[in-house]
C-alpha cells in the first residue's frame, strides 16, 4: 500500500512477535511485512515499544487483565467523543478530528511514547493508573460541559419557539403594545385570546356572552397567522378567570399576558441571552471536544502500547525485545490480513492453532495453550495481535 493510501485507512492491526522469528512462507520477516503480507496491499511501520519496569509474573497477569478492561473503556470514550463531535458540528463545516495537528494514521505510524507525561521510571501499574486517571478526568469534564450545552440548547429552543411559533405559543412582546391594554383602571382589565381561524366568526358573535361583565364590542383583532387570530377583549377584573375558563371550553386559547414595559424588555433580553449563552457554550464544547479527543486517543494508544508490551513479555519472555508493527489495512481486508498473519506466524502457538482440514479455517485447541495465555486474552491469538478501528 502506498503512503498516500495509508491516510484513507480506518483499520489497523498492532502485531508483536519475538525478535528473530521468520514467517512460514520462507521469506524474512522484513520482506514479509514490506511486500508479502496479503500481496503487499498493507502499509506497515515499526511500532516503538519502550522498555518498561517489569514486575513479577503474577503482577503481569493482573496488569494484563486490567489493561484489557481499560483498553475497552477508553475506546468507548473515544467513540462517544466522535459521536458528540458529529452531533454538535455543522455537517457542512465539520472537519475530521486530528491528533496534535496530525491525521490519525500519521500519529499511529509515527507513535512514540510520551516520556514527559508518562515517565518511564514508574512501574507499569503506576503508568496504567496515571493514564486511566487522566482519561477519566477528561471524560468527566467533557460530560459536564456537554450537559451544560444541552441545557442551554433546550433553553434556546424554548425561547425560539416563543419567538417563532404560532400565536398560541409565541411570545407576544413584539406583537402587542401598550395601547392594546387597559392598564390604569381600578376595575377594568384586558384579556388576550387566540382563536382558530375557523372559529373567528363564532367568537365574534358570542364572546360578549361567555361571562358577565364583558365590555360590548371591545374585541379587536391584533394579529393573525396561518392558523390563529389574536384578539384583545376588555372586561371587569373580577370576571377575568370565568372568561378565560369559558374560552377554554369553547376551544379558544386564553394567553396569560400582563403588559408592562419591564416585561417587554425582559422577554427581549431572555432571547438575546439564550442565543449568546448557547453560542458561547457550543464554541467551548467544540474546543473541548477537539482537545479531549486528541488526549483520550493518545491515552488509548499508550494503553495499547502497554498492553502489547505486557502480553509480549507473558508470551515470549525476557529480554523484552520484540518485533512490533503497526499495519494499515484497506477497508474490508482486515480479516484476510489477519488470516495471512496467522498462516505465517501461527506456529508460534505450537499445537494451539491448526487448520481445520474440512473448512481450511484456523481452529484452536485450548488444552495446548501456555499456562498463562488463557488468562491473558479471552479470544486467544497465536501471537500478540490487536485491532484499532478509527
């Protein structure tokens, strides 16, 4: 595979072998990975493993199990960040997430352990704790920020509904004015009623009789949309509740609205504030998504690196010097590339792996596995092999 094709890859295989093993096809390991692996369609690069501080065998087995769990949980966090990014960014302006200004394939094929952040004088368990703690903190902060944005977005949707909805729900501050209300009377008040267009004539014919104390011929049409017409009606304050109840019984919609200059200004400010807060939180969230994705993805690959090292020591022993590769696999060819790898290096597991004579597929014989290998991975492979899906 060309370097250009590498950048279109979404599937990667991380392989670790003993330092001097050769493939079963008779070529050298170097030649196999450069040109023989599935007819040379894969792009392969060295994956640098540092020399970590190694504890006891029991510690390695415990670390192996913990790394498997954290590997899975970190991958899920990375996936959720991608989903969050896709849900908050405009599809027309959405850009692929990157790692420290590199594409994901670039980062993977040029991976180097960050010794400044995760110091190599620490034990493997300490490194696991540090990396996982950093990831969990990022995830927690991102979730809190996403929740704040979700609340602000809902608030904006509510204010937009008030601003842009039909007359039954929209805010009336920019529709009615002071002259539409009786505001200085001790006894009289003004009711606002939204009437379906189909009931306009009915309303005008009998609104005066909905209850007592309605001012005759006081109904005035203030606004109209495709579904409703808004009327104001003057009446005595003591009859307001009865009038509103009678409106509801006749399928009219009374609007609770007491005119005041302060209310008009506060309604305008509510919408402006909702727009501003939603915009600010969206920008903050998008920045945090990019930052969190980069750091969580980096942490994930550091966990992969630790996992490869621990599994390699458990399988191949000391000294901890291994032939480790990162392989970019074209779409839909991952299973075939894995089969090619197993066919050429499956002998490393001895009798644990063999071909089924009827199907030609690889089969496992669990009774032949190494004493600790069954503890290392639930799905046993004849050598250290992990998948990374972007």
